[in-house]
C-alpha cells in the first residue's frame, strides 16, 4: 500500500472516531507510519486532505454498495432493504461510533 493510501486509510479511521476538527495531522501520520513530508507531498493542507478523504470514503462506499445494488437476482426494493440492513449491521459492529 502506498503512502497516500495509508494516510487516507488511517485518517478515515481516526476521523470516524474523533471527528475531523479533533484529529491532528501528526496523529494521522503516526497511525499511517509515514513522515510529515509525505503528507504535504500528497495534500496541500488539512482542508485539502479532508476533501480527498471525502472522495476516498465515497469510493469505498460505492464499491461496498455496488454488489448489493447490482444484484439482479433481487427485486429493487429488496436491494434497498438489504443495503439498509447491512449498514445497520455496520453501525452495530462499530458500536454506533462514527455513524
């Protein structure tokens, strides 16, 4: 996994737990095990990182949902219900943190 992806992955986890404003760049870098210069190589600022983080999370959700929404063996309403059911299970698994 490249440094940019490690930063985004660690950032997503920490921001999910603490919120964006309460998460520091140094904390993300430590969790991602990358030097400070790597952050500024990929992102201009924390704000820029936040914008990229939104895209990263959106892509992960899109991939996760694609399997359900594209399943032609289910009726459209059943696809939606299954999507909500899986999301509820994720919230329970995370003990309703970050959701």
